[in-house]
């Protein structure tokens, strides 16, 4: 049993969307395929993943360091103790050879993307959904059937005003979602508050609305928005500051009574430990949004989770960033609070299986093996082109 090939391609998102900080006109993502010599249903098993939207493609590190380390390793050194499947923890350790401690943002995304693709292969070899595999290894063993999902939307876009924002929210409610997140900070505060009021008119309650500033505020603007938003008692106020600016974040957390959500722009266990130690966050109130494929992957996330649970944080307080099938499997397998969804944005990389059903804010899980990319036809067709000889 061995890995026969690992390949990466960079794909442009081709999006005109904008948040408080930047637009996505130049955004790319790395799609990874990990091919093996294990045959299931008459074809070699291939694991897939991509680095979720908001980070640029990172193929150089993969091609220069990470992939060669895996391919040079003795095949048996990458297997589990029984020798009947690959061991993602050993493959993670293989990729991290000769890497200096720290420097997480340079390598955490490419490492995590490959690692998640390995997990896709592992679950396909077991012929089980990845969320079921993760539930056995890292969860309670209870395999869920439905997962809470909220919509990450309300983007700024050319020609999009309040009427169009309300139409977007109505469409998501019609699709079965109950909770929406909209962007703030990309317009003057008076305009943002008008957008927020308009969103609440459609949603009907502040517990169904979150806002996201994308860490774009300086100290003065963060304080201004925290004071203005406090009266709404929103589901959460996301990324009011740079999450590594602990002193300012702690100040905002102290003055803002409703939940704050942050952490998607931190990439290691140590980063998250520093955040919950110095950032003024409260485990019973606030939300952590770790992006697992961007943060060294699933094995490292399990270590981060152990650290958090030891500090009083509940799994229900973790809503990972990334509205895609990878994050859905991780949320379900670990028993986390809920999953983001990106219907209608980011092209083939957004959303879940083509036949996914959402009812009253709960998404019904598929029983497809692995992550389940095969149920998302446009994305899977793109992935198959990476290694056509083994995925025909």
C-alpha cells in the first residue's frame, strides 16, 4: 500500500465579491489530489482537498518541500499499525521534517490541504463517510445525521443595495436556512447600520443575524462599531480586530456584551492558545472559527481541541470557517457547533453536494465515502482533471 502521486493545481475563483478589506478578483485556490494504489470499486483511491476560499494558492511550498518528503518516505512508514490504511498523523510528521518552529502562515495552509486530502483517501479506503471516521477517532462515536448550518453572505458587490440584500436573505430562507451573516466595514457605518436594520426586517430576530468585519478595523473604528452594534444583541460580531492584536481584542470584548467570533486567521495550536489566554474571550459566550484545512489539518485540530477543552471551551462554541464539504465533515465528525455555507458564491468551491437538503437550518448529511466531493459534480469534474489516468 503506497501513495503513488500527489499533484496540485491553482484555480482562479473569478469573483467580484468584496468584504471590508479586499475583493476576490485575484483570488486563487490550490486543488490537491493524493493518488494511491488501493483499489475500490475497480478504481485506485484518490483523496482530494482544496485550500478554502480566502487564502491564495500555495502550490510552491507543496511542490518544493512537502510533496517530495512524502514521496521519498518508505511507504510502510506512512501506514497505520495494522498496515491496512494510511496514517495521517505520520504523514503530517513527514511533511514537517526540517521545519523550524513558528512561521505557521508560510506552511500551515499547504500542509493542511494535503493532510485533509489524505483523510479523504483514508475514509474512501474504509468505504465510509469522513465524518463517520472522525466521529470514531475524535468524537463520541455517535454519527450525526443533520448539522446546523448558517449562511455566510451579505457581501458587497457592484450594484448591490439594500433591496438586493433583502432579496438575498429571502432566497436563503426559502432554501431552508434560518441564520445569516452579512459583511460590515466596507461602507460608512450609517450605511452598514441601514443594511443591518434591513436584514433584521427579513430575518425577524437578532439571534438569526451575525456580522463580519473581516479583521479590517483599526482601534477607533472597532470601538465605534462595538458601541453601535451592542444594542442589537446579534448572534455574533465577527473579527472586529486583527485576532493577534490581543490587547485591542480584549478591550472590544470587554465593552461588547454579545458574542464575538474570531480565530479563522490564526493557524496553529499556539496561536489559538494565545488568543484564548490574552484576547479577553469568554468560553461561555464567544465563538471560535478555526479554519481546519488552513491550520495544519485534522490531526493538529484535534490537538488544538484538547487544549481548548482543557481551558473550558465547549465543542459547541466552535464554528469553523469555510462553507464547503471539508468543513462540513469536520464539524459533523468532531461534534462542533455548526457549519458555514456559501450558496451562490465562489463558483464550484462553494456549498455542499448537489442534492444537499437544508430544513430549518439543519443540513442532512450524505453517506458518500470520504469527504463526498463526488456528489458536487462541477467541483469533482475539475478535481478529476488533476490526475486523469487514475480517476477516469
